[in-house]
C-alpha cells in the first residue's frame, strides 16, 4: 500500500468525522498512520477525537507529534493549547495559543482561549484585553463573551459582567447558563425582585439536578387543606438557610412535607418548621407521601416576594439536641468559661465550583493561634482536616472534627462554643441559624447571598462578615480577625476602655458597628449592666424601641438601682404610653435612693392625678 492508500483512508475518516461519527472515524485515521506515520492531519484528527472525549492525556501526544512535523498550523496549536490547559499546564497552553495567534492574527478562538489560560495564573488585565480583542474580531463569538463575563465576575466588576451577560442573551436569548449567572449577579446587587425570577433558569442550566416531579409545581394556588412537598436542592448550607421559609407556607394553611438531604432529618425535624421531614431516598418519589403540590426550596423566596427588608431573619430557628449538648458541655464547658472558645472551619467541599476561592489553609489561621485567651476547636471534616498534623507542637487547636459523626454532633459542639469562625460552608449556616455568633471569612468576590461591601447580613443577625480586600488575601484578613478576637478576650478591667471605644464609634454615627461590638462583648460579660444599658441606648437611637427596652430591663434585673438605666427605661415606657410602668419604676428606685431629686421630679411629671368626684 502507498501514501495514496493512506490518503484514501484519511478521507474516509474525514467523511465520518464531519458527520459526527467519531467512533467510526478513529480506526480510519489510525490505519492511515500505519501507512504514513507522518500524516500530520491524521495525527491532528486523532488528537481532536480524544480531546472531544475529554481524554486530554491521550490527545496530547498526537498534537505534539503533528506540530513537530509541521509547526506552522494555527488550528492544531490552538487545540493543543486547549489540551494543555485541561492538563493544568497553563504556561505551555499560553505558548501554543500565542503561536496560533502569530500564525493567524484573526483567530478569535485563540485570543479567547489564551485569556482563559491567563485567568488561571491571575493575569487578569492581559486576559481581559485578549477577550476584548476576540470580540472585536468576531462580534458574534459567544465563548469570548462568556469568558469575559466570568472574568469580570471574578474581579467583582458586577455592572460590567451584567452588561456582558446582556450581550450573550442578545445573541442567544434562551441561554440558560447566562440567565442563571445573571440572576446570581442581580441577587448579589440586592435586586431580589428580578433576581429571584431569573434564578428559576437554574433548572434549565443544570437539568441533571432536576428530579422527576412528584406533584404539580406550586404557582401560588390557595393552600388551606393542601399538602405541599418542599424539595431541598443545592448544598447543605442552602438547606439550613432557606428552611426559614417553611413556617410561611404553614401560615398559608399548608401541610408542609420537607424532603431534605441525607443526614439532616433529625436536626430539621426537631426545629418543627415542617409538618414532616423526610430524607431523600434512593427509591426516589416512590417513598414520598401523596402531595397536592411541590416546590424547590430555593424558589420560596420568590414566591414570598422577598426583598432586603422582608427577609425572615429571626434566629434561632435551629437548635442542638439538649442531651448531646449536655454531653459536650462536660467536655468543653459552657460558653464564656475558660477563655474564648472558637470553632473553626477553613475549607469547604472541594467539589464546590468556587472552592478554590472560598477555602483557605489552616496555616492562614496562624495569627489566631497566637492570640492570648483564645482556644481553637477544629470542626473541619474531609481531607483538609489532615492539615492539623502540620501544626507546631503546643498549638492551641483541639481536633473535634474526627469525633463528629453527624450534624447533631456539630450543633451540640457549637452550642457550647463562644464563637464560630469559618469560611462559607454549611457549618457557618448551621451555627448562624442556631443564633450563635459567627464570623464568616469571605473571598474578594463571595457568594451572592452575602451581597456587596456589607459587614453584616440580613440573613443572620448574629453573623459578622469579614471580606478580603485583595484576591487570595487571607493573610491580611486573618491578622484583622485575630486583632478583633483579641479585643474580645481583654480582661474585665478593660470594660471601661472598650466602652470608651464604643462611645467614640457612636459619636461618629456608626451605630451598627457599635451595636455589633456591644453584642460580642456582652456574650462574654453578660452581667455587665453598663454594657447592657449602652446597648439599649444604641438600639433606641436606631429606632428599635422594643430591643432597647429589652436591653434596659435585662440590665435592671441585674442591678435595679442603676440610675442611668432607670432613667432610660422610664423614657422608653413613656414612649410606649406605659405611664403606670414608668411610675412604678420611679417609685421602686426611690425606695432605694429617696433623695434623688431628678427621679422625684420625673415621677411628679408622670404621676396621673386621681380624678375627684366632688361637686
């Protein structure tokens, strides 16, 4: 046989290849190579077939051989770059993309692909320029727009990313992934009205995550006397966050059945948020009771018309099992005993699409290890827990992760801690849903639910957000976290100093920060009357009179003779029109200090004179 036979076999392979019959094309190309081992295009096509099968390691030698024989082919350079990028050889991939561009300066695909390789090595500026160039060369080239939108989102350039998704949807109006990603950006910006509705595209974007329907989708029909199935979706943290909406469904008259992930039935059943909780079964819908409607859990905010002001943010709505909490209390002691006890989680599931950005190493917690009065308790599970073995001898970190069997154990441990410091994981959601103080460590561009720039979150009132200021800037962030933790561990004699700091914060009008600091200190010194009184004053100035009254009354339970608190509490009673309560409080105080002229004068102003019936 001759090279003509090799060419005939190659053309036969091409016919099948271009019909999409890659399986049939492959032996044709292989036979062609047996007769002409230097048949460059057969090598290229065999590389392409393996590349299309995601066999990147198998594809690489074919492109390498082809380009060694003929290095002046732009297309194979581009394809080899794709293969090398998937093999995480980003510098080599960039080299071949650049060769493709040198050979064909108008190849939009190569510019777009080069940008992706640059993105992986954090060369964001160059990547952005190459994507703009790809779009300039081919204004309808969708992958370049997609890569640009992804890059802009990673940079936190949300408005520009939104505009890029708009451009994609002008080209492809029903592009589910673009709709789904644009929805998340809208939610990040707090545009819940449009964000929740567009978030419904997530099912079209990820059809493999859609389970067969068990009942008609609820579209807002009347629910009295009806049974509705709520199906958990996405991650465990999502479930902990959004089960808060189940009481709303019950308030509409529904019998609520929650289908949750394996391992959550016990803790969610105890919460009483649904009438029945069932873990997802391998049997699928066959294990479910008859239902009139069903709805995905994360569609409930849309159905409830949730905006930033109407998030049902009250906590706690989850709790630890009392018997398990008592068992762990014997191991850990109660919160506030023996210094600051902090539960830590530094890594989430490696399967999460954004895990590289949201997770850190335990080594980044080093500043906390050196903070006096702080003991860290590892709640970390999975491979990342292995980093504990790398800590120096004597490090104040207690490994509890190896003793945690389920979320009931996690909740019981959290119940006995003072604080949880964690990256964005299910443990953080669980602790916050229990009302435990949580310091959440966030990447420069975090998940949509944490919004932008805020240090608080309407989802969890006891949670504080610590945000990176630079990409991968965990070290600087953890130094700040350690400094804040040190402030919490200052001895009782420094309460005056802490109050002085807080008063200076109030003086500049930052009431939210003042309230946050007071809340944290009070958790460590719950019987300090001055702290409780100051918290009441801050709440009063925020217009939250009920919270102010609650704080004043808590202070008076500890010290009924604290004069400033008495005066403040009287003022709140009068604001509520509770004159008898104000009068009773003044009289009670005067029994202890009858010579207080200011309180006496106040009493004379609020005492209701008796009505005379004399003629």
